[in-house]
C-alpha cells in the first residue's frame, strides 16, 4: 500500500486528491463506486444503500477502534516505562510489540468472578454501558472532506451528551458490585465527572463562537478557510479542555478512581477476567476518542496546510490523534496524583472561572469581527496575539492570587500543605486558654 | 414486503400525540401511586418528557408562522424540569435526614 | 405527515422501546433498577425527538436528562440508605391506574377528533442556529429568567442539603 501511495503522489497527474475509485486518499470515492454499482446495476432501493453506507462506516470505525485499543496498550506501557528511565515491555516480540496479545490472552483465560450478592444483570451491563458511549463518540469525527459517518449539525453537543452517559455507566458499575468501597469509589468518580463537564463545555463553546457552527466538519473547514489552527487562536481553551478531559478520562493526574494504592481499584474492584478487560479497553477507547476530538477541533482535523491534498486526510488525522495521545501518556508518566478535594477545587476555582473569562474575550472578538466587517486577515492575527497574551497573563495572575504561598523550590520540605483541622470542643477550650 | 403495506405506512400527528399521551398516563400513574418520594419524582419527569414530545410534534406538523417556537418551549421545559428535579431531590434528602424515611405514607405531619 | 418508510419504522420501534421501558419503571421491584429504566426511557424519548427533526433538543435531552437528572436521582437514592428500596405502591394504586387509562383515552380521543391544521412543510434542516436566534431575539426575557431560576435552584438545593452543624455558635 505504501508503494501504491508513493506511485500516487509522485505521478504528477495525480498529485492532488482525485475522483478515481482507487484513490484511497478520499475513501468516499470507493464507497461511491460501490453504491453506483449497487444502485444502477443491481437496483438496490435507496434505503438499502443508506443502511449499507451506515454499516460500512461503522465497520470502518470499529476496526480502527479495535486496532487502536490493541496498539495503545503497548504505547502506554512502553512510553511510560521509557519516561521513567526503565525499559517498558521488551520481552515479547521486537520492542515488546506483542505485549498486547499476551495481555489479551491473559485476560481472556482468567476466571470471571461474580459475587453472589452482586446484582446479576446490572453487574454484567456496566462495562458494556461504559464502552458504548466511547465508541459512539467516533461517529461525528470527520476523517476527510467527504468522510463523516454522521454529519450532525449539533456535533459538539452530541460529544457532551455521550460523555455524560459514561457517568451513569460508572454508577451502574459501582452499585452492581454490592461492595461499599466500590460504591464509594464510583460516587467520587461521578462527582469528579460531573464537575469537570462544566469547563469542557465552556472551553469548547469558545471554539464554537469562532467557527460559527457546531458541526465538526464545519470547524475543520473554518481552519481550512482561514489558514489557521484553532489551537493558535485559543490556547487557553485548549489547555482547559486538555486538563479537564484528562480528569474526565480518569487518567493521571486525576485517576483516583483506579489508583491501585488508594481505594483498591475503585468501581472496578469486583471485576475480573474479560469484564475488567472491557473496562480497561473502554478507558483506552475513551482516551483515543478524546484525542480525536482535540485533534479535530483544536488541531485542524484532516486539514494540514495543503499537505492533505497529497497525503490522505485520514492518515493525517491518525497522526494527530497519536500526537495528542502521546501528550496524554506524557502527563501520565510525569505528574503525581491529585487528592479529591484538590481536584474539585481545581475545577471550581481555576478551570471554570478561566473558561468563563475565555468566553468573554472570545465573544468580544467575534462581535468586533461581525460588527466592523474587517477581513479575517486583520482580526485573526490580532486574536492570536490577544488570546496568547491573555493565556499567559491569566495563568500567571491566577496563580499569584490564588496560591500566593506557592514555592517552586520550597525552603523547608513538607509532605502536606496546611489544612485547618477542626478541633474537638475540649481541645478548642484548652487552646483558647493557653493562647488567651 | 408488499408495496401496499409499505405505501400505507405514514406517520400522522395523531399517532405521535398518542405516544405522548401514553407516556403521560404512565407518568401520572407513577406520580400518584408510588410510595417512595423519588418514585413520585420519576413520574413527574416522565410527564414532562411526554409534554415535550407533544410540543415537538406540534412544532413539526402544524401550520404556523414561527414553527420553531415548539422547540424553544421544549428547551425551556427541559431546563425547568432539571431545576425542579434538583430542588425536589434536595428536599427528599433533607426530609430523610430528619425522619429516616422517604416513604410518603409516613411523612404526614401536616395532614389533617 | 411523514411518508418516508424508514422514519416510520424508526418511530414505531423507538416508541415501543420507550413505552416498554416506562412500564418497567412502574413494574420492577428494585428502586435502582427502576431509575436505570428511567434513564433508558429518556434516551428513547431523545430518539423520538430526532424523528421529529429536533436534533438540538434531542442531544440536550440526553445530556441533561440521562446524564444529569438520572445521575441526580441515583445520588438521592444513595444518600437515603435507610429508606426501603422496594418501589412499592400506596393504597391509591388501583384508582391511579384507572385515572391513567382514562387520561390516556381522553387525550387520544381529543387528538383524533380535532381538525388539525397540518402543514406540508419539509423537515427542519438547521435548528441550532435558528433556536439560538429565537432565544436571543423574541424570547430573551424567558431566557434570562430561566438562568436566574437555575441559579436560585442551585442555591436552594445546596442550602437544603447542607448537613446541620451542631457546634454553630
């Protein structure tokens, strides 16, 4: 296939994306050819073509998800290992590339234990309910100029809806285990998920304001039309979305749900064997889905400064997805874990106000653009400069105001920050006597 | 499938209204007959959903100068239902704290 | 009226699923199962909204009802651990059933009896942009009042569910 691709791009007549059915740079050529054969020669009715197109798109997406779920197991463990100055998996196959195969076989041959007092149907349903919204997130991602499975006009709100369905699935898992620690862990996770939905919605709202549409293909076309990547226009929204969604995905630094040292696994403590494997795969799929969203909305999707006319757009998108996923793994290998109260404070006191200020500034810029009618060549560079300055000033100013005692290199080693512990009444009376 | 049956399948406004009515009556039954306060709230939410179905059916099918008003109304209903669910559940939790029960047969201090 | 066969099939299958889930909400023994069936009902109703070409309201329905109100109800059940989880009925079960059936028959009769002014408009294409304009031009006052109402509800819910402190001087 690489030879075919090289032949495609080096032949001067085919340097740009064409309409031939064998031009894999736009996969809709292939499917259109298939539909034409079916419609004209075999007289398949219209609803048959429509069902078939849905099926083909779904099969394509699910095969991508399957491949990604397998490869990313290796990517995580190897990259985290190398970042921690140790070798990752290196025994099975060259560079440990067959490690996911071993993991899958191990999980499949483990006994699936189900506690007798667990709620049978709910216990089994929970991993499935967690996986389905993760897969459904891929339906609105545009893989090319004509390659979207569901070209929804409300694509962005659809993404929020699917992520909030995952919160319900976490509760089902925790409750179905009939284990008070699992329930406890799942309550904490749901509190975190619901809290971090707000900065996610607000930061993507800034993107929608600029692009003028909630359609994901429309956002990519905005990047193409104005020759600018959304991450340059709104670095603050990108940062807020990245951090909030790493909390939504239960990844370090926010993974107190599954911190093995803390709550013994949280809501999937009672799961073993392939049910746990499904939870694990679902978390990876969710991480890839969020990477795909970031790659589409902030990094330009399948468009890349005229490179997408030579290289297939879906390959560019997969490259961007892996770049963002690498940044996720990077933060996992580097940052320590938050406590639950630190996490919630981070969401309410830092992310949400900054996201609101971001919307304020972005809305002002868009309004100036609409009202004065200056061309985009004037407004967009000005916006880039203003938003970049805003990001820097806001982060520095917020840290200075909210955490004035923060020391990068502490003069005295402490393992905890000072917490006000409410004292018992007798002790408080003693304290008052001694200090008075 | 024979073409006759295929041709007879149409979706009229009345059929959507009947579906809305079914959901509304199930919600009414839940709201009137459940013992748990949260069960009653489930009935109320189901009734509000049925009302939304009716509103959107009208927005889709009826002759009107501003046809999207039905969807605006439905969005407001969703908003207010969410606010009401939050307050009602907070009330249920507060009552539970005082009385150890959310069984409405036992919360009858104000009854005659 | 809608003439596309696929949409009619989709509508009837979605309605059947939704009504069956709503009946299961009333019929199951366990309260937590009943709340889960309610969340499924909400998703089914969102499907009906899509059939009626209200795509924005459908995703908002899933986001708010299934994602937030469902979670809120499960939290409320978890915060009332001593209460029974039996999904039982009061003494008004039989009259409520009769009333429900009568209300259903009444609404169905009114629906079939009225002469509706059906328009032969095509389905809506873009609802989100038009809804946004509708919220900000004719319906700006209800929009602002709804936001004040949401803020009031939030504050009220927080105050109602605060734990009472015994050492408040």
